[in-house]
RNA sequence: GCUCCUGUGGUGAAAUGGAUAUCACAACAGUCUUCGGAACUGUCGUUCCAGGUUCGAAUCCUGGCGGGAGCACCA
């Protein structure tokens, strides 16, 4: 439709002698203005030396002629907008298209293989709500990409070696712990270790040494038989700690609706990364400074980044290089999207600049995106201070809250997850989310459950109406706003894909649900006028809401 | 100090350079002999400041002021 409008306007503009003028076909903010609006008359005003309204007078009849019976009205309004209102016929035609389960999908990226990395919690630390934010946004990115026809591979990358690991293991070794049973124990040990690192010089020295040592024994773990008893115990603790952490993460990811195709660890990437770094050092891309191997970002207007510390341990950047190579080996893809918290944008800029010099073809595939932080009204979270809210705590609390009205635990969980995800997905991905743990989450109004509830009620109507629901019938009146809103869904998806903006979908679904609720309150559906037609609208609403929720990864309960 | 991000009703957010800046929460006033009230209807109230670009600016540019993040050997 949009294309037809664009074409008709462009042809007429050419005829008028303003072929090069660019204009927009957009949706009026207010639906009362119509379904599409064209600003070509204003845009061409200067080029043609005529007032906008006069140009609009010439464009409008051409548009009406081109659209024929699909346009119920082509009107000139305001400073020179041309507003187009779809005819009932055109809207009904689109509503029928919703019966296809693929409603909203497109094939813009069919055949592409795209890897999406997100979540990235670190073993040996508890998973806090920041990681949950990444998981929720990442999952919706992945689904949006799937809706463009591409094959998506999800991966997560965790730091299983490095200072945070040494901090936790140092505490276990100090306390003579020989086995690890729960993620909670690990979280506690990490906090203690992190505090000791800050407070005691002696502990700091020991932890740094342990860190280097862990790199060493992990790299040589095949030779475990030759290890000292102490090293064997350490290696066991490291393996067990990682395993326990990962089991906990998987459980939370499952609750959040994410399953990964690949899990990568730092320990898999260090060797590849170090080799590449030394190679780059030989080639002069990287250089030595104070015993460390660094990249001088200044030459590209950035800052210096350390790749290998003076103690010989790799940093995050080196591991990222190793990871890029590892991914290429395990699953070569056309494009790679990496989602991290915003605080890492600076690092990624420098990393990508360096990587461009090291492996340009690989670097060109990588796209970095950032998600905002979940901030507490009570101040910044810090594992060290112990005021973090873990993902599990938050989910448990929400499930309890949702359970008040939902005796069925599955439904309570769906509502809780829906509320959490919506809170995260309603704002633009990069912006921070302020979360008040006291007030908890909204289950009413602008919320996940609002969408879920709208869907449940609509399904309930269809159930009650029985098989007649599928009957085709046309209404004689003008289309409902609800119907007109439904027709926009595929374009909303396209826009969200192009801008990596799931919040546009969330916002759209909220408007859609709101229109549905008004429709529901004002129109008698079963037993009312045009029952069959209205039931068709209900079906179209259901399909749109279902597909939209799916893209966001918000569960759709059967009842609530 | 340098770099990046950001400033929208009391609060939290939305707005591809478009029309009267949208939505929710809160507050207030209503709707129910209902196809499920986690709902609907209404009232109240907003673009940090100063310039500039544009037919048109919350949006783009410049300069201020406020907030956040990052600035080698953490991730």
C-alpha cells in the first residue's frame, strides 16, 4: 500500500516538474487523520514555487485515481498534508491476511545466518537483574531477526577465568571448602573475595597470583594426573563452580524464554586470542608498553586499550578476539550482533578499531548494540556491597505477586515474566530502566499483563462464539479503529527490525490492546450487529497480539 | 580534564524533521442487571536555557546549565 502511494505521488511530482523532491509516506499520529499521510506538497513547495495546498490539490486526484476503491478518502489537511483513509474493502482484505500464521513476518533477510550474542553472565558470580535485562532484550532482537526470515544462532559468552573467578575460589580455598553445591554459596564467596581484595594488600597479592595460576592449570587441565593434590582440588572446584553456576543460569534463561545454541567460555578463547595478539604485535598493530601489550587507540581518536597485562594474563579484549575466531570456526555466519550493557560501548569501539587492523573481514561482520542498565531507586547495585538483586530473587518475588490472582503456578509465572519483560522492552534498548523494588512491578495499565489480559478476553469471546467465528462477512460501516490499527502490524515489525527497536512493538501492542478494550466495552460482539464480521476482527486482533507478544518473548497465558 | 550518552506533566516512558506532543502511574470524577473490571470514559498537568538551520524542531547544528557512563594492566 505504502509503495503504491509512493509511486503514484512520485509520478505526479515528476509530471509537475519536481522529480527530485524527497517526501515521506507516514502514519498520522492521530488516526482520525487517516491511515496514511503524504507530505509531498510541502516538500515540493519551494522547488515548484507554489503554495503547498495548491500542489496538494493537484496531487490528491492523481492519488485517488491510483488507489481506486482501496481509498475511501483522499483529503488535504493542515499545512498541505494529503491524508488517505483506507476503504472498508481494503481493511477487510488485510484482516483476512491475518489468518495466515505468518502475519507480520517478512523475508527481507531470508537466507542470512545471523548470530546474536547476549546475556553473558559470568560464572562464579550470581546473575543479577542486569544480565536478565540483556537476556530479555537479546531474545527479542533474535526473534525480530527471525521475523525477517534469517536463521538466528543464539550464543552467550561467560568469563570462567579471570579476576572474578580467582576472588571466589580464593575464599573457598582459604576456608578449606572442597565442594560446591549452590550458586548462592558462590555468590557469597565472590562478595567476600571482592571485599578482601579491596581491603587487604595480602589478599590482593594472593588473589592476583591465584588468578594467574588458574589460567595456567585450566590451560593444562588434560595433564591433571600430574598435578599436585592442591592443584587437583583447585581444578575440581573450578570445574564444579562453573557447572553449578551454569546450571543456575540455564534455569533462569529458561524461565526468561531463552535457549542458547552455543555457550562460549573465556577459557576456550584465551589461547586463540593470545596467539592473535602476539601475531598482531609482530605485525606492529599492537605494541608493548610497561610490560603490557596494548593498542594505541589514539591513532583513531580513541583511547589506549590493554590486551595482555604485564603479568601475562589476557584481558577481556583479547578474549573477544579469540571469541571472534572461535565463532568463525564453530559456526561461520553472515552477520554477528553482540549485545552488551551500555557501559561497554567505549571498550567496544576501541576493540573493533583494533580488530579491524587484525582481521578486517571478521571485524566487518560484527555489530555491537547496547542495552541500558536496570537501576534501583535505592542506588547503584554492587556485588561487593551486597545490594544486588539477583535475577532469581526478582522473578520469585514477581511470581508471588502474580500468584495472588492466579492460583495456577504456570499462569502466575507467565504473568510475572510478562510484567518483567514488558517493563524492560517498553523503553528504547539503550536507555536505563529505573526500577523501584518497593513499588514492584505494575500488573495494571501500561504493563505486560494488560496485553496478556486483552488477549485472554478476546480468546474467551471466540471460544464462546463457537465455530461460526470463521464465517466471512462484511460490515457496511467504516472500519473500526481497531481494524485499522491491526493493518499496521507488518510495517511496525519492519521498523522495529530496521532500528533494532523492540519497544516500537511493545508500544504498538499497548495501543492495540487499548483499542481492543474500547471496542470490547463499546460493541456488543456476540449477538450484536454484524456479529460474523466482528468475530473476524476479534480473530485478527488475536493473531496480531499473539505474534506481537511472540516477537517480544512475552508468554501468552490461556487463562488468567 | 578528555570522550560518549542523556535532559519531555508530580513519577516512569513514547514520538522515522510534521498537524492540537502521546501513553501509563499517581490524584480527582464517573461507567457495571457485562461477551471476563488486571477493563472502559472523563478532568488535571509536560519538551532545561539561549541562539541557528528549515515551509515546519522535543528531534538537526552551535554555545551554556544539569544528570549518567567510560577513560590502559576489571569484565
